[in-house]
């Protein structure tokens, strides 16, 4: 459960107005900027985050970028739009783009077993999965995101060369289930195939060609640029600076990029134009196509219709329009990047604390900038589960150490986990809602096979049905 701290963040603003190809002074603020500023300040105050940055792209150019609040609650340094923040899992699209470019320009086989590239994995079950499966979260691997770990660029290989078959919770290729270790391994496979360190490959194949001048994986480089520090609250709800800064080089590929809202805006323009920006090809059109193709059905879908997962992007539709998006969260930071490729519009929101402001700002920025305001259907009314549905669902489900039981008690299906007992109702043919005590309702999905649920999806993670004892 996310606990919202009581501390009010001071709200200030430090602007950066820019066209992607022209100096900042050449671009006046859009007429809707004061309204967006007001909405951003209000959303920031309600979320209790210390600060945020946003950038808006319309008609193939960045038309607005702004910082709000503070970058550090101890120094009270104002947030500026061009500050670096950690972007969490938004990183994954950069790992995916690097791998797609290796495939396009150097013939790297994304569908080959990774044991052909990492010899220490040859002959193991983990070595038989493909880079494509790893990047689409369909390799059957468990998830864990470790914020603190080994440091030094050799750590990625040191960890990934020694992984074992204990990473599996289900068979490869059977279902989507979000896995940070899987994407970290994909990053190492790219390092091995490209014969350069992972960070160098992403910089040379994606970041620098796109004009992302200061984005970096390297903390000692990030510290030389304007940097917003991460914040979180504890049990006492008081917001504090995250100290020490998170660092785990072995999971850089999954969520440790430092970037700014304007530089991420440049990337969205390039991706929506097949790798083209400022009249030149930053990365290949084929790489962009690989990244933005949906390969695996994404239960839950990040709020999108017909959601599929590409290489680090969720692709689907909202209000009938194509949407490419990905969010990110890492200790002290939250982030989101959303693109409307048919309108050549995008919005980036980066927060150095709780991410409660993100959804409002994405929606309002796109409404103001390009008139995108799709009607959202009312949530379906929950209904009792039928006896057939309860029978199909009852059982134990697990992914690694995460396990839940669905138990039919007196005609009511209950979700049991530890001391939690939550009643479950149906909200669709394969959608459920669990009413948790003192928390928001938990949305669940499931997949049937031979009349029984074989997977239960909690957000983006799948739990596999376990054999009866």
C-alpha cells in the first residue's frame, strides 16, 4: 500500500522553453502554459512530492518544458526542467532500442538462444531463452528489482554469467510476466554481442545520436550535471532524501538511467518518426519498428485497450488512438513517457518522490496541447462470481516467493496472503477486483486453460497455478 506523506512541498517553477532544433529564446510559451502550470502545481501539492519536471511535444517538436517544486528538500534548490532524474523502468525502452539497433545494423539474432552469446549459460534452461523473450517479459522468469547492489561496469557480467535455472517460475514463451532480471540479462547479452560495455552501447547507438547530451547510466557523470535527488517517506509519513543514492550496476538495463524531461522528449520525437530527428537518422527505422511492435498480450495493459508489449514499450489504444507508453519507479523517483504517434505528440513527467501527480498531468497536458481527451468508460460494476468461476479460480498461485491463495468459502471467493483476507468479485469475463482492508481495490486478471485458471495476474506480474498438494 502506498502511504501518502503529510509534508507539503514548496511549489516553485523554473522554466525551459525550447524547440528541438531552435534556441530556447526563439520559442514563446504556448497560450495554454499558465493553465498547465496551475494544474501541475496543484497536482504536485496533492501528491506531496517535492518536485517534478514535464515536457510536452506537439506537432513533432517540444513546445513546453517546465520544472516545479524543489530538487532537494534539504537545500530547497528549485527544480529546473533540464535536471536529471532517475527514470526507473522507462530505461527499458532504451535497452530495447539498443538491442533492436544491434539487430538491424550488426545482424544480432534476437531470436537465438542467449547461451550462444553467453557461453557460461549454454546447456542450461536459462541459456535456452531468447533475447526477444527477455525483452518482452515472456521468458518465464521471476521478478525482483534490487535498488542496491554491486557497483562497477563489470558487475553486469559478473552477475548475469552466473544465473541459474531457479529464475523460472513457468515455461518460456507461455505468458507475459514483468521481469527486471530478464531485461538486465538482455542488456548483458547486448554487451556480449556488441563487444562493448552496456552503457557505452546505449550511449553510442541511441542516446548521443538522438541528441541526448547529458543522459547517462553513470552516477559519477550524473553528479556533474544539474541533478534532482530522490525522496520517499517512511512509516511516520515524513518525506526524506534517499541517502545513499540507489545504485546497482547489475540492473542498469532494467531501470537506472538518469535523464531529463527535455532529453526524453527528443527521444519521443525520434521514435515517432522512425528514428529520424533534426533531419538525420539517429537510429534505424527498422529498430524503431521493432521497439514499437506489440508482441505479447499485456494483461492489465497500463490502462490501454488491446495492450501488447514491445521492446520496453506498452503499445495499445486509448479512445481509438494508438498509444505507446511506459512508466518507471525506483527508490525516490517516479516517471512516465507517453506518445501519440499518429498525432506526433507526447508528454514526459518525471518526479523526485511519489508519483501521484503523473496521471493527471499526462491527461491534462495532452488535452491542452493537442485536444486529446478520450472518454474513459465508467468502471464496471462488480458482480458475484458464479459457482463455475469460483471452481475455475480456487487454488494456489505463485511467482518466486510471492504466493496467494484463492479460496471458496461459503460461496464467496477470498484472496488469502499472509494475514490478508480479501473478498473477490468479477468485473469482466477474466477481470476481478479484490477489496483489501484499508487500501484501494486490487484489480486482477486471469487466464483460463481447460476450464481452470492457469495464471493470475497482479498488475504486470503473473503468478502460476501450483499443483494441488
